[in-house]
């Protein structure tokens, strides 16, 4: 199935009935700077390879790299900005199979993609269901930096009153 670019996504809410297995959303790009990597590390992941070029030289990376957690946070931001579910909020039910394939480096330009791999109704709540996504974050060279699987809660149009998600 053809990917839908972020600029093509509507701000109207989407419902479970609007989603199909194979749907793919690609985000716009975002460039990571050295200062962003260091600022994130200072607050959330203060390890040598994220804080200082000289200290990073003595790690397995041999250079300053971004935290894997920062890669995941930026992936979330890219998918929110891409209106992955239109105006429907991204409500997570499960996150699993996080894998870091390569480090994020200063100057990397990131892009994320999310492909719907499964759709299922809720067993306990008839007004909602779930979509499963394979989320991949790549740099501008096409190198995969991280992959993860998300399960998101989705309202059903057939049982949900119109909601304002804005």
C-alpha cells in the first residue's frame, strides 16, 4: 500500500473502521543537533557517550551519540506531527519489541514510518478496538536506527458519539 505523507493527513478524527492493515504513514524530517543530544542527556540519560565528545571517545561508540530514549521520543513527536490518526489522540495500550539498530548522531535527519499490522476489537469494551503498528525510525541515509511495535486504542465510529479531539 502506498504511504500517506504527513502533509496529506487530515486533522479530522479517525476511527477503527477507517484503518486497514497495510496502511502506512511516513513523517516529515527532523534534524538532531549536538546541543539537543547533550541537553536531553543532561536531563534524562547522563552517560558519557551522550554528554561529551572527549568522554564519548572512550566508549564503544567512539563519538558523541544520542540516547536511544531520545530517538524514541523524537519518533513519537514525528508521528504526532504527522497526524498518524488524524485528529484522534495517540493513546498507547502497549509498547514492545523496542530494538536499537544504530545510534543517532549529531546532524542525523530522522524520519519515521508506521505500518498497521493488525486491527482487533476490544474484548471488554465494545466502543473501542486496537491497532498494532510496526514503527521504524531511519536517518536520511535510510539506515534503520530503531524499530518498535505499538498497540493503540481506537474508538469505533459505530458505537462512539462524535468527539472533539482538538
